[in-house]
C-alpha cells in the first residue's frame, strides 16, 4: 500500500510537474511569440507622406539642383506638334473710288511758224502749221480753216494788190501739191454760213495742216496779224458766233524790202 501510495504520489507529482512545465513552456512560448512579433505592431505607425510628395502628382516649385526646372509628368509640355498649314486668305482690296467724269474740253487750234513769218518782197515763202485738237464734247463733220487780214497801208496811194500782195497756199496731204488758199483782206468779219467745204474731225482727234505764205514783189510793207479761224460749215445761220467759229488764233506776218 505504501508502495502504491508512493507511486501514486510520484505519478501525481510527475503530472503536476509536467503540467507546470507545460504551462511554463506555454508562457515562454507566448512570450517568445510576443517578442518575435513585427516591430511595426509594437511601434507607432509613421506619419503618411504629404500628398504633394510624389513627383508624379504635382510639379516641383523649386528648380532642380542642376538649375533646370523639373516639371511633373502631368505638367510637362508635350513635344510641339507641327502647326496646321493654313492658307492665307487675302483681304479684299479697298474699293476704288468711282472715276470722276472728265471735264468737258472743246475744240482748240494752234499755229506755229518756225523762224517766224518775216517775209521779203519777191523772196521765198515761209511755212507754218495749223493744228486742230478736237475736244471730248462733240465730233465735227466739216471744219474749214480760213484766213483774213486787215488792209495794209501802202506806200503808193494807188489801189492795193489782192491779198495785200501776199500769196497763201495749202499743202494737199494726199498728193503733196501746194494749192492756193483764199486770203480775205477786210476790216469786217465774214459770217460762218458763207463758207462751205471742210473736213471731218472726230471727238478728241487731232489734225495738222501745212500752209505757206509768200510776199509778192508788189505790195505794201509792214506787219499785220494773220487771223486764223476754224469754221463749222455745217452750223445753221442761226448758230452763235462760238458755234459757227469754235476756235481761232493768229500769227504775225511782216513784209519788207530786200
């Protein structure tokens, strides 16, 4: 009995010891497991990084150490693309002002005598030209150049030769022949409706006629104007002086002895 009791005690003691050991091991193991837990559990969590910390989220305001600004990926400009080709549209030219109507111009006549008409009695003739310039007002169907001179007082009290002793001629442009032209000597003016003939002149056209004058051996000496008138031979008798004779001019003619 004593032996069984001792054995029982020993078994109970062994169990108790085993139990105590197991408890101790369990405590140690737990402690060991507690010691081996990650430090992140034991330590306080670190503060999260600021929202602007990632480089890809926002561009850095300060320049990079190399002196070149480092923009963020979202702010970095993309490579410049080729600009679209545009065709320049020319602007409409300013509207030009309406042309002003030309001022009315009328028929004019001019006479030119290179070297003058200084004649010697019985000497050679001198040429002169008469030019008609039509205006923009109208055209003419028949214009005639006529000549007149006042009486020249002679040395001899007798009658004066015809035309004060002057011979006037016109050069025919078609044949080149010089043909006689009337030189009226009078102190009055012959009206336009007493003349006939003439040649047409278009509007704004020009025409030049060649004449020559010679002083005959007989006749007075001195100087007088040779009056040149352009007569519209188609004008009616009731036409005004300006309508019947639309242009006029003159040349000085002198005659002397050799």
